[in-house]
């Protein structure tokens, strides 16, 4: 790791913004000085670019840390801010969504049309008895209804919990139960990789045999018709979206709600087996999502075509598909399918067709395109692109340079943006038009954001040194808690640097000689696979849930394309070995994890071993397993209870 970091820190290429770009840039250098002079005043000014039904007089209330309240005496309606106000300002005819389905079907939806759809949907939700504070689970493909559903929930002051369509019925069930959702919004299916990927059966299964589980909270399932595949139907519970929405009134008044009204819960993996429901509220979240979308993506809403490729099931899709761009009145591309269907140039074809000017995507996607070769993007006219963004994991300088030259035509600035589900919006990034960029570094905290790299005691490490990334000041879009578990919120993020009041992000980072931040990956048991967060513990519990497995250890191993890959080491049960033929067990276990959690969690490799390396106190030494998984010489084994274990594991693996 350290030689890799030294190599990175020797990166000397620098790209200054062009004078033409800088002249028209949304961000200006004086934002830093403004925020430094009066942080609260700076955020208040950003918040005032939203529409407040009742203007706020308080900015930050930090009297009960770590429970922050922003703009708490103000009232607003999030959906009104994303829709009605643009129509009221005369921009109703502006296209909000340039949608394309994977099979090539298209829809262009204006702000006026989306506003009407959301009003109707809001009426449907209210007729179904959904009110302020109720939870609505959304399990949809990337279709316009997904955005309409989120905004309709927000419009009536309810709370959405979007669950990525790739999660299994089990994952869906645990999220529905944890949030106590009253309604699930889903579709018959969506198109993925040229096939229908059914969603409704997973909902049926999640709501089906409840066994000894908690009392059923779900009263209705609202079903969007997308693929027209056969689905089963529960009379009285299931309702077709198209019928209900068409029958509903197109009049709906957006009532004001307090700024701290919860907006959504989004589940993400932590270090334990149980995903945590990250809670975000309204005013502060929308302020920072909209502000960062403007200054970091250099968004000019009247002329840009923005495209963030994230699924709405992740935080990036919440902040930079639904809330940021729509609050800013932007025009954006929304694409349902996978990048390589029906051909590997699909994304670049979309850029050309819609004249995309700003592209925001993940390093893992860039690396897969790199692997396929530059000939594919070069078949398309990408000259409309003027800004590129990266998110989700560190972007290696090679991928950064490829992105710049092949996709950005050597001119489009690249912003590498660091943030998390918990931070709600971008926290660390260059400002295009202002910052000289460096391939591989996310660089500097945004204006109004306090970031530091510290040692275990919370002391600043100084330039040229590595440590832990902390956030030193509360920020508007910070998580307000973990749904139903305030202790876990305090413990996970605030306990480590309790005396300093720092938020512990769980990321390692290093400051270079200029004080720029280089992210080095997670320091906990969280993996980052293709920019998706996965917990080693969650996958381990899934594995030991299989009848064959006695013990399991999971590590994230470096992978050229996906950043990290899931590698599992399993010890099988004696009883299982006696009674079964274990041929094919590796595939069975890989599939099993896919079924339990979702295909993204499926291990790349499963190794069957006879023992796991443990310390004398019984702790699994994942560091050693990572060495094996990455094909390195195994490090120091002296603290192992049985020092032979590693050579047995190693020989087992080289045998393969
Ligand atoms: O490790 C960091 C990595 O992704 C984690 C957050 O994951 P998630 O909550 O799923 O949100 C991803 C999208 C915002 C962080 O703790 N990460 C995210 N962006 C970057 C990054 N690591 C390095 N550089 C980034 N730009």
C-alpha cells in the first residue's frame, strides 16, 4: 500500500482551468473567503436560493451535538422547490428529463409535465392514507416514475426509502421492516442487459410468508407497468400506478413543512451485518445538494444537459439525479439500462444523441471502458462534453488521464468528488474554473466545509502525512441519524473523536505537500466494489447462513476494474462434508450470496479452506487473507495462534 501511495504522491501533472472556462464558471475563488469569513452566513445565503414558505431566522443549531438542526424555524416544500417554482418562473416548458429506456424507447418530460405527474401521484398517496412522517419504500428501475415517486412522497411530507432494484427479496424485506414502510412502490419489471428484470416477484416474496417476523406494516403496493411481463396480483393490496395516477386530480397544493422534516432514509452498509438507515432531512439537505450541483458541476440550468449515471437506489442518484438538478431547474438525461446493451458504445451514443455537456460517473465505469479500448468512444461525437465528474471511489491517475483525453477531448475539467451517503452531498472536490486539478487527488474541501486529516488522537498530521479523514464542522446536508438507532449514530461517527467533536468518516487519507487530500480507501470492514459499499460482516453472515458453511471470512481484494472485489474464505461443516459431495460448492456459495443480498455482493472468489487464520484471542486476521487474495507474500504471522494455517491456505489456493 505505501509504495502505491508514494507513487501516487509523485504525480506531478497539473491542469489549470482554461481562461474561457473560468470566465463563465459558476464557482469563483471568493467563495472560499466568503465562507471563511462567515460560515453560517455563507450557508444561509445558499439556502436562500431555495423557495421558503416561511423564511428561517436561525441557521445552525449545534447546541445538542452531534444532533444538528439547520434552518430549523424555516418551512419549505422540497417538491415545490424541484418543480412548481420552475413552472411559476416561466420555465414549465423546459425539459426536465430526457429519458431513454434500455430497448431504446424515449420520453421527454418538461417541468410542467413532471409537476402534474407528481401532483397526481401525491393525491394517490394521500388517498392511500400516507401522511406526514409515514415511510414509503421505492423499488423501481430508472424510469421517470421513480423520480416522480420520490418527489410525490416528499411533497406530502412523508419519508421515502429507495431500495436499489438489484437488491434481493431478503434485503428488501429487512429494509421495509426496519423502516416500517406502509406502502411499496414498484414496477412489473425493468430492462437490464437486454432482458426483463422482474421486480414485483421480489416484493411479493418480501411481503409473502412473514413467518415469525414483525407485524406487517405494508398496506398497499403501487405497481408501475413498464415491461408488461406476467406478475401475480394480490387483490386489495396491489394497485396499478397508471390507473390510480390517471384517475387522481391534477391539483395538489404543496404544503410547507419544517426544514428538519425527514426527507428520506437510505440504507447503506456499515461494519456490522445490519445495514443502517441513514436519515436525511429537508432544508439543509436540499441546500447543499443544489449548491454543490451548481458549483462543482458548473451547472448552467438554461443551457446544460446534465447526466449523472448513478441509479436512484444510491445516494448519488438521490442528490445528483433527483434533488440537486431538479432544484436547480436543469435538463438531464436519465437512462434505464446497462452501459453495454445492446452495444458497448451505448453511453457515448447517449452523450452524442442528447448533447450531454456534463457527465458525472464512477471510476469503475471509466476503467471498464478503458479496458474495452478507446475505439469505442471515438466512434461518437463527444464534443458537447465540457465538464467531467467522478464519484464513489478513488480514481487512479491512469483512469483520470484516460477520462480527460478520450472522453473530455483534453479540455473538459475533471472534478473528483469525495462524499458519502452520510454526508448527503459533495464535501471534497476541486472547483472547476478555480482549482488547478491533479490526477488522482480529490483535493480540497468545498467552501463552508471543514475537513482535516488527523492521527488516532485527532491531531492534524501535517502536509506530506497520512491519517484519518475527519469532518470538523457540522454541514447542512449531514445525516441527522440512523433510523431507529441513535446510539449507533453516536457510536459509529462521533465517539472516536468525541473530545474534538469531529465526524469520523471511516476513510484513510493523505495530505500532499500542497495540502491536497488523497483518499486511500476505507479503514474499517467496509469494502468498495464498483463504487458500491458492502460490508464484510454482512457477506460473512450470509455465508454462514448456508447449511454447508461453518465459518467464513470475507476480504476486499484489489481489483483492476471494480476497485475492490469480494473474496471469501469458507470452512465447511464436518457434517456437511460427510453427507454431501462438495463438487460445485463454490458456485453454489457465490450464487447463495447473490440471492441473500443481491448480485453486487456475489464474491469474485470463494476459497474452501480447513481453518481460518486467527489470533490467540480468536480474532480473524483479515490482513493475511487479503495478502493471499491479492497474490502477495503473506505478511507477519507471528501473532497467529497456529502459524501453519497460512501456509495450508496458501498451498490450497495455488493448487487451484
Ligand atoms: O470510501 C469513500 C468512497 O465511498 C465511500 C462512501 O460510499 P457511499 O456512502 O456508498 O457513497 C458513495 C457516493 C458518494 C467513502 O467513505 N468514496 C466516495 N467518493 C470517493 C471515495 N473515495 C475516494 N474518492 C472519492 N471521490
